[in-house]
C-alpha cells in the first residue's frame, strides 16, 4: 500500500458571541475552495467551544507530489507549571475540568516518567523528572487567560499540500480516491489549538544526549498522559500510553501514539492509529470522512478550552466517525 507523509488576505471566522474565533490570513494564490474549507473547519471548533478569544493563523498551500498532506507549525511560550495549573483551575467550567484538575500536584513542579535526558541517565531506562516549566501553545495560553484574548500575534502556520485529490465538501460524504480537506484542516487546527506532546521531543533525543530535563518541553496535554494508575509517562518507547483525567485509574481505553523513532511510527501528538478515537488520529484515508469526537472535545476541554452545549445530531455524527479508509497516509503536525 502506498503511503505518504503528512507533516504535523486576512479573513476572520466569527461565530455567535461568545465563541472561539479564528483569523485566517490566507497566502496569495490560496484556492477559493481551500479557503472556504478552512473556514468550515474553523467553524466546527467554534461550535464546540465558547472562549471569547481570537486565534491567528497564516494559511497556505504547496503543490508537492509525493510529499506530506498537511502541516501545522504552532507558536508557543514558556510558562511555569504553577501558573499553568492555577490557570487551569480558575478556568474550570465542566465536570471533566474539575476531575482532571484534581489530579494536578500542588507546588512548583509536576513529576513524570521519562528517558534519554542526561540528568536521568541518557538512555532508554526510565527515570523520574520533576518539571517546573511548560511549553504551552499560544492558542492554549489565550484560552487559559495567560495571554491577551485578542493578541494579534501569529499563533500558528497551517499548510495543505494540494498535489493530492481532495474532496472539499464533506456534507455528501468523501469521494473514493479523495481526502477529506475539511477534516484534515480541522485536524491541523486541533494541533495548533494545543493537541501536542513533548514526547515527540524526547523521541528525537540521541542516546547519551547532554540535554537536561530542566527546560520547557512538556505541554499541558502531557499532564494527562499515563501508563498506569498514578504513573504519568512522558517517555519515548512503545509501551502503551493513554489519555486519563482520573490520574490513570481508567487504563488503556483512549490510547496515544508513541513516537516516530522509538515508538509505533506515529508522532506522539496524536491518538493511537486505526482505533477511531478521534480527529486527532495520525492517519487519514482516501474516501474517509473525518469528524471531531467526544474524545477530542474532552482533551481540548481539559487543556483549557470551554465547552458549549453540543447539538445532538453533531454528537451522533462525531461518535460514529471511524474506519472508512481505503488507503491510509501518515499525518505529521
């Protein structure tokens, strides 16, 4: 089966207030149908979250046969764990928020298992890290009130490779042989919102690296990455890691990918491949309709975005999204 790499004028998308809104700055030459599809993808997220913030994206396309399908490059900032934790607690609006926040340690650091850093041996062997600072996407920081809601600076850059055949209208299904442009755009927007993991950084460290753990590399999604009850795990390697908002007590039901180099071949900033967990799955297939699921919504909720009521028809579609792929392609943020 042939596989392809999907790499991880200004126009505003403003939903009914209050709501998450996007300012898409489209590069010159971006096809009109691609612009419309990005707006549709943004509206999908805006319908789910009501944070009164504006997120600024540069959007462009490339034409590179045989290359990646799409890419997202997010701008981030270093914030202390204490400030992130306090902001998450202050921002709590849902039962999931409250449960997730109850698992966050008080104090100036949080602990996790990791590997390959020099101060824990520089090898595959697990060691305990205590992290004082975090690397938080600008969009997430806005949602948490750690950055001005309407800060005009660039939050992320999104790129789609139009060398492939895309279906730009998901309302009537996705044509065989084509990829769901709106769904892939929504996936990349999801990364830029904050569905990212510092485990991808760990996965790229060389054995014997001189890199210390004591700088900002973990995201706040990583606060909910576990390998067992009470065991937060930010290590590179193929052991199962899963999303949990109850301190790891509910095990192995919502799995993460484990890393390109030392894991399962997929970036850690994704759900586990092929399980239909959500739109943040690492692959997309020809003929596959992609949709945001309850798992995606919960993840975004607990990292800082505030949920709105989800209309029942959307909920049913989202929960039914899944395994319609004819051929699958790796997505890299």
